[in-house]
């Protein structure tokens, strides 16, 4: 999947944001179990990865570090529970 060109300002929280977005989109596809992830097709993965790649931390959150220091990477309580976090 090709990347999206962006102007990098600050990378703080970028991984947390992408991981949170990935989990959110997996949940939207009903794929928070190993079996459900294994059953995803190519079109599902394209949708999931495009969605996750398009998310970025806001510049204000990245500057103050809350995207990382919050410790959740944008995950909801349901996502954290599904991962045992």
C-alpha cells in the first residue's frame, strides 16, 4: 500500500495514533479476534490500512505530548479491554 505524503512537524504520538486508528477500524469491521482478523479480505485490509494511515495526532496534542503521555494512543476502553490492557 503506498504511503501518503505529509509534512512532518513532530512525530510524538504518531505510532500511538496509528495504532489507535487501526484498532478502531478493526473494531468497525468486527475483527478484534484472531479468527476475525484471519478472515479479512484484501478490500477489508485496504480500507483498514488507509483509515489508519490517514490519522495523525493534532499539532497541539503532539506539541504538549498528551498523545503519548495519556498512555492510550486514542484507544477506547473497549479496545483496551479487548487487548487485556
